[in-house]
């Protein structure tokens, strides 16, 4: 196997959308109900992606940092998992301004991201349709996933793996 590539991923989204739950589900295949919502954590993880070893650093942001901290996170990250909660329309409406922030901070390059609609197990409380998520992702030119950190449905790993692939594809053409 070729030597490992380093990819830094930051997870963004309003507090409560399930960022920590998604990261922990991806890393441990488990769901834990409660996390300190103010806690920011960094994890290291290695995965073989398309026959290449990738070393990921994953920053699980708290979602309530000030502008300066947020800009620091954006500069740090190679790619961004942007999460909303399908049962919280406000968290979906946060995505467009967040994308503008990412683009502004990454100039002259463009920001690399994937969009994730979490809590897909809560169908009865859904406020954002799958089609709306797909449409927004098409507008933002990024991949889109709906999943549940709680049940593991919708393949929680895929957004992280695809984001690594996209970061690496973009590096290859630079
Ligand atoms: P964060 O603030 O974005 O990191 O959100 P957390 O990961 O702390 O999750 C916030 C709350 O949503 C917690 O009570 C979680 O148990 C719950 N939660 C997270 N993901 C899911 C999910 O996929 N389905 C359901 N039903 N609850 C979830
Ligand atoms: Mg959290």
C-alpha cells in the first residue's frame, strides 16, 4: 500500500444537529446519546480508501464558536462535513451562509465539502425533504447524504470517506 495521505476534516453545523454523534458513530460504529454540546474534540483515524491509506484528523466543532475561532477552524481544515438536522429547518437554513463563509476563508481556492442531513430515523418529525437536501447540494456542487447517527442507516461512514476522496482528487489536480 502507498504511504499514507494526511487529510484534515472539520465537522460544522448548528449545535444539536448530531455532529458528535456522527463522528463517534463513524469512528466506533456506536451511538452514544449525550455529549457535552460545548465540547470540541479532535480525533485521529486511519482508513484504507480505494487501496490507499489515509490518516484523518477529524475536528468535531461545538457549533457555537465565535467568528475568529470559526475562521481558524476553516483555515485548518482541508475539507468540511456540513451537517444539518432533517427535523430542524433552521439548521438547514444555516448551510448557505456557512458555505459562503467557507468560500470566503478559502479564497482563492474553493472549499471542499459534503452535505449531511442527519436524524433520518425521525421521519415523523421531518421538516426538510430529501429533495430539498439534494437540490441544495447540487447548488453547492457537493455530495449529499441523509443518514442517522442513531440507527446507522444511510451509511454514516460514506460522507467522511467521500470527503477524503474529494480532498485528494483536488490535491492531485493542483
Ligand atoms: P452536536 O451538538 O451537533 O454535536 O449534536 P450531538 O451529537 O451532541 O447530538 C445532539 C442530540 O441529538 C443528542 O441528544 C443526540 O442523542 C441526538 N442525536 C444525534 N444524532 C441523532 C440521530 O441520528 N437520530 C436521533 N434520533 N437523535 C440524534
Ligand atoms: Mg457536539
